[in-house]
C-alpha cells in the first residue's frame, strides 16, 4: 500500500511549467488522504486563473496511479487558504530568489 511519502514523491513529478519547480516544493499540495486503495489529493494553483489546472489534475492522476496498491485517484483544487510564496520549501524560495 502507498504511503503519504510515496504519494509526495510521485507528486514531485508534477511540474509548474512557468516556474520550473514541482508542486510539492512550491507548497501547492494541501493534503493527501489514503483510504484503502484510494488516494485523494487536495492541491492549489498559484492563481485562480492559472491555465494549467486540467494538466495538473491529469498529471496527479497519472503519477499517483502508478504507485503500488493505488486503485483510484481523486483530486480537488482549492484556493482556501490562498497560496502564497511563503508556502514554498526553502529550496524553492532560493531557486526563485525569495
């Protein structure tokens, strides 16, 4: 069965094409819930009008579904609380000059 750490590792393959960093480092993954073979990912985007939303949802499903024991993947976008650069990892802040 997949763990939260396994899912986070898979989600590190979801890249923001404008910033060139992954969603985990950017602090855009708000929650991961695992129940049996189902994984639910709650994520945000850098802005509500971000055009990559459908691409992100597709990538989340693709990468997480490859994990052993995962039978289904759901994802939900939220803007509560709104994303801010403070949510980024220290490495991401350094890479982007924050």
